[in-house]
């Protein structure tokens, strides 16, 4: 697998394309924005989404999805709520049997489907892996050490994808649990917004640590109900990603929550950003999935209330603190 397509010209797609091109693969990056395509091809930069990185000269960009047709695998790095449309655009150019690696983290609003479920619906017959874990795009692109989960039930294909994408500084670990990997990657963004609110409200490090631990418990409950494995959530795509997103200064979800906690409106925060904080749209989708499976997720419910239902932040905090005492593992 030496010819790689990357679908999505944001920070994460650009970082993955740069990583693959630096390894010597032939890489074509599809980007929606004409200015990204031009800058990548002429300046070897992505000034909109990853301005600080000088990109590998072998990374070529195109705004035409047909340019990806000759590639052997596709890394699909579109935002979660746009995955369906992007897969539909890719479908005419992506033959059956050719693998996808989905790099989006989220659950679709309305359908409450996982990313692999959307891919199976729109691109049937194309095996789909999940790439997830504790990753900031700028650090990956800069060549800083990173470890991720690559989840697909087909072990032979999984190992082939690991060998294709892996390097000394970018280390994929194969998993046979794409469900658990996706639940971890989606829910952690919602918990990170809650941690940001704690920071913005000045509620202390004790509260943030408690949210991380109890947020992990919510992730575990939902993953089990959906058919995932608890041990997956204790790995890179669960606990690892949760800790990074809730504590790292580069986290878009945590910084959004912090701004909310300081009194800014969600509309004003989003208007000032080009990049997507996936936790905003994922909160309602997670709650739809939780209700379907009768899973108790009070932190996610509070964030869904704050983000989507005009719930006052102080009322959300009060509601969480007023919950009845119970056994920790209940």
C-alpha cells in the first residue's frame, strides 16, 4: 500500500498526509478549500489549518475527488458530521474491496450512528478501520512521538495498515474492537468540554480529575451496551485520548468549554474559530445513543443541556453535585 489518499484538508488530514509522504508514500490530499489546495501545492504549507508545519514536498493536493481514484487506501479525516456527505462523494471513485481508515471522532446526529456504520451504509464492500487515540495534529506533523489505536476486526488487514502507516515516531497498535475505539473517541470530546467549563469556572483540579474518572465510567457503560470491550476504553483510544483532550492546552474541546465557563456564548466562540470542536455536535448524538441503550450518562446529559438546550451552566453543575450517592462501580 504505497499510494495513499487523504480525504480532508483540515489539520488532522494534513498531518496524516504529511506523515505518509514523509515515509515515502505517494499521497494525494483532497481538500474542500481552494486556498488549501493551492498553498499545499505551491508553498508546501496549509496556512488555514496547520500553518506552523513545512509539509513534505511529496504531498500533493486536489479539490477533485476523482484524483484519489488510483490510491490503494483512503484516510478519511473529515469532521464526523460531514462524514456521510464525504463518503457519498468518494463512492464513485472508490472500488469495492479497497480499504478505508476513518480518522473522524464522533457519532452522527439524528441517526446516532458510529462512523463505521455510516461507511458501511454509503460505501458497502469497502473494509473500514478506525484510527483513534491521543493525538494533536501539530505534534504528529512535527514528528513528536505518538501512539494510536488502529481498530478493525480483520487482523491481517489491520497489520498491513499498521505497517503502512506506522513508523518509529508514529506507533499504531492494532485492536479488533472498532466499536470501543469509536465510543472512546466520541465521548471524550464531550467530557473535555465539561473539564474546560470546570477550568473556566475555577472549580479546581479535584473537580476536573473527578470528571475524567466519572467520564471514563460513562464511556465504559456505553461501549459495553453497544458491544465494545471494556479493555479498549482503558487503552489509547479511551483513557489515553480522554486524558490528552481533557488536560492538553491544544484541545479545541477543552478550550471551548473554558470559554463557556468564563461566560462567553457558544455562538460567539464558534464564530471566532475555523476548526471544529466535535464535542458540541456529538453531545446530542451520544445522548440519543445512550437513551436507545438505556445507559446512564449524567455528565454527557449535562453537557447536552448546556450546549443544545439552553441549560444554565451553574444549574448543570448543581444538578451533577446533587445526584444521590452510590457505589463507585454501579
